[in-house]
C-alpha cells in the first residue's frame, strides 16, 4: 500500500512539473535542489528536509510543494548530479590538456560519490518503486569517463594500455570506503595516486597541474 501511494504521489508531482513555474517558484526549486545536494553529501541519511528548507531560505511547506516525498527530492538531486558530472567531461576537455581534464573530472567524481553515498537509502527505495531513474542514467557516467580516457590515450598523455572500465572500477572503490571525517580528502589523494599510475610511461607528459 505504501509503495503504491509513493508511486501515485511521485506520478502526480511529475505531471505537475510539466507545467511551467513562475520565475520565483523556479528559483526556489533550483535553490532547494542545489542545497539538498550539499546537505545530503554532508549528512547522508541523517539529512533533514527541514534543514534543507532552512538553508535554501524557504519554508518547509515550499519544499513539500515542489517535492512531496524525500525520494522525489532524491531523484531530482541524483539526476542533477549525473547530468552535471557528464557535462563537466566536455567542458574540461575543451579547457585543459587531456590528462589534466581526466584528473579534474575524477576529482569531480569524488564529489558525485559523496552525494550518492548520502542518497543511498532513498536510492534503494526508488529501485523498489520501479523508478526510471537508473535506466535513464545508466551508462552515462561510464561513457563520459571513456571519452576522457580515450582522448588521453590518443594524445599520449596517459599510458597506452589503459582501459576506461578498469579506471572506473578503481575509482568506484572509493564508494565503499569507510565513512570517516577524512574520507573526501583521502579520496582526492587516491585520485592523484591513480593519475600518477596512468601517466607513468606515457608517450608524453604535461606540466600543468590540476
């Protein structure tokens, strides 16, 4: 019964989203999503919707008008994180040498994982409600990394024997690391160590640091 009710509420909310919002309402919604990503990354399952509303500068009623359930807010935040991470791949590739773009993207990946860890409980609930969230986003992150890795291999800024799926597998290991206060700093150091290995023996190297 609870599952059907959650599905009905989310379906009703998605139908409402098809209608254009007033400018002030859209600003409130965008701000709530931005703040929620930060709070979920900081607090994880202990994140309070009341705290999210307070930090966003709106009342809890405004939050519930946009997101009637925690899971609906989680779905929107997660889609935003995936879209931002994938868009960053192209933006970084245009601005930096290929290995630097890859390293900076992997540092962004750490922030993405931090938010995803905070959303874990609600993401599991979304799986049980047959949300299209995972079918819609599946493969997008790995494809973004593959493009960056293949560009760096082609330009000789990382080793020629690198496989993008191996890099993603190594990087994803930080998701299961113990949730300690220094987790994020340790993860960033691991990214640097991984990049040292990827650059070792490369045909050519760049001197620009990330």
